[in-house]
C-alpha cells in the first residue's frame, strides 16, 4: 500500500496519459481527448488533475493512473504497478524471498531463450536455405504471406537433431534448463531439439513476450504428431492464454468482440484479409479462464468452430462456459466450409460478411438442429427436443431464456410448462460442470442516484461557493444527498481529500460529478439563473414528499394543539415557497 501511494504521489496522471494519448488537451479544469479504448470522433475521454483520475463518458472506463496503465497496456494490476513504479522512479519495497528471486531469474532466462528461439526459427524460414521447405508450405499451401510471417514471427525448425541446441548452448544456456523448458528433449540417451521438420508459431503473452511454441509437422513420418506444443512452464499456462490475443489488441478499439476459432492458421488467414480481432485456444478445449480473458477485452465472443461434429460439441460447451461468466456470445455460420481458414482462402470477401451476419448462438443451434429433421413428425420433434433442451438450460438471462423457451415450445407444439419440466432433467448434465468453481457471492450495495439531483450538484461544483448557499441536503432525496453534504462541509479541503470520506459505493459517481462540474465551470454564462431554477424544481419535489408526511403527522397530532399549529405553519410555508418558485422568485444564491 505504501508503494502504491508513493508511486501515485510522484506521477502526474496528465503527464502519464499524455505520453499514450498525444491529443490530450486542456479543457477548463479538465483535460480531454478522443478515448484510447474505443473509436470516437467527439472527445469524451476526460482527465481530472485535481482528483488524479480519468473517465471516458463514452465507454465508461475510469480510474487512477495505475488503472489507466493496466487498461492501455492490457495487463494485470501487478504488471501495471511495476510499469508505474518504473515511470515514477520508485523501487518496489515488497520483501522478495530468495526463492522468489530464483523464480524471477529463471523466468527471465526462459523468456530470453524463447525469444532467441523464435528469432532463430524466423531467420531460418525467411533467409536461410534450410527454411525453404517451411516457407513453401506456409506461403503456397497455407497462403500465409510475408507480412504475417513477420508479425507473428512464424519460423521453421529443420529436420536437424541439434540445430537449436547448438545455437542456444553457444549463447550460454544450460542443456538441463532447455530440456525443462521444453525446447530440447531426451531421446535414446541423447538430448536433441524437440521441434524438427515443423513450421513454428511462437505464442505471445499480453506483453508481447514469447512464452511457448506450437509446431506443425510437414514431414513424411506418419506416426509423428501433427501438432507439437510446448509444455507448461513458469511463464506458460495453456488454459489461461489465447493464441493471437497479443496481436488482436490493436483491433479491439474498433470492435467490441473477439472471434474464437479452433486453429492457429485460421488466425493468420483472418489477419491477411484485415480481420484481426481473433483468437484461438492453445491445444486444449476452451476453458473458463480463457473465457474470462476474453471478457477482459470484449463484450461478446463470436464462436467460429469447425463445421464437423466435434466443432458442434465445442460450440455447445463454449456456450455453457460463456453463460457461466455472463459473456455474450454469437456464432459465425461457416456452412459450406470446413473452417474459417478454408472460407478465407476460397472466398475471402465472404469472411467479413459472415462476421457481420453472426447469429445468436441459440438461433444458430435451432436452425442447425431443425434443418435435417422432419419437424412435422413425432420422431423429428423428439430428436430436436433431445438436442436443443440441454442448450436452452444453459441460458442464464431470464429474458433470453423465456424467449427461446417460447420459440422451442412452439416448434415442438407443446406448452412452456412441459419445456420447463423437461429442462429440469437436463440440468445435471451441464458441459462445464467439471470446471465450475465455488464463487463467493458478495451482496451488491444498491446506489440510488437521481439524474436531476446529480446535475444540480454538478452545477453547484461549477459555481464553487458552497458556503454561500441557501440550500440544504434535505432537498436531495437520493444518495446525492450524501455527496452534497460532504462537499459542502469540506469544500475548503479539496476534492481529492473529500473523496477519502466518500462511501465506496459512491466513489465512481463522485468522480463523475466532480469532473462534470469542473468541466461546466467555464461553459455556462447564466449559471446563477440555471442554479436557482434547478433548485426550485428540486425544492418542489421535496415539498410534494413532505406534504404527504405532513398530512399523516397532522392526523396523528390531533389533540395536541401546539404540535398542530407548528405543522400547519410548515404547511403554509410550503405553499408560499411553491408560489415563489412558480413566479420565478425562489433564490438560493
């Protein structure tokens, strides 16, 4: 915690963001620019130097300087903190044990070995005569162009037993380490290169570091596995990474979805025709962790799996995983083609069209299951029910569930209650049951923020004379009342100090109100007139609520003349105030 505070105290968020967003310009008390996280023409990305926070009013991203680095670098908090520490010239003081130091050193060596390996194989395919076989396969058979070979550092491992071994040992690496990291392998008492006669595709983490490899065999030995992948290492966990995500990041500013395909080659083909928001699992079935990774970067996943039976099973399983973490999902219909790569190679112009026409997953599945069935027959209906109800049972959204339950009931010519009863029998067969984890449910604190009251407080911040107001917190009926009271009582202390007193569930709305208010300070010439008008509107709403309680209190106070008189005087005062408001005579300034 001390490290974080020291880093933030030494960094000016305006300077840090300006280094990433060159068009950041001063606009009143704030700074503005087009958002670096989504495409827009009118600037809605705002930075407030007083609070040292940013917020985009277009996409909603917001936070402090470390959060900005986390978002813009597409990394996690730990790495963002390290980057921020470097920028601030702060050495993180967390106690590092000898074991941690050893692990850190090994990771650095492993990453260096992987990078050298990727460069070595890329050099061979691009410039060495022993790489011609790999280059011919990549360019002629798979139609991978030179630009993609460069961007993805595609390489070729010739069928030579100690080619890479000799190269890395000459660079100072220890053979036993290289075996443990999956670059070399022991065979018949000898240590040789693991990858031989294979087109090599490096796997990058979110920082662009090479963490592993996938090699596609192009030799003649039938027993050789088609694909050979790196083992898991201290820097590589295959069920937590996605191939192509590092290269996809630049495309996500224009697209708020990620396409999920089965093969790495699909990704290279897609990039070749200009569609780069595309990723693939790494030699494993799609996992919950990979789905969570997609959700960090996009609102929706577009499934584009092979059109065989295995692809269908992968789709249904993927749908279940997406539903489990509330990730929206659609399907790109590849009908007529085996996979995305085949579609792109044969009809490249159809790929963007199929993406544009992606279907809701349930719509796709209903069409898929019914197209080969006679839905007028009992057998057809029975088969359809058997196939579709397990899919329907995966839906978490109540509106979507009800929509598709009604549609399926209509197709089956049965009642919705019948569909419900049949679904109960399918729930124990969820395709993601083996991956479900216990999740601690934390009750959400409901925040009540009235838009008119919010705007009123923004205007008051723009006016910046809280001590002179003839206006109290009783006129705010929502949670804005809490913020108004804090700002009024501590207006001399500064907004950053006040924020420390704001309840956690209101801090985001507090930031937004302050930033908006400061932005309005030099934009409204008739601010006093508008403030008095808005204050009158809020006061009338307070009157309406108070008159209801007054009526009740008057009935309860019958037999108490003194209390009755007091309440009646208040009622008369409300009538007088309402007349003043209606005539435009009510003033708080």
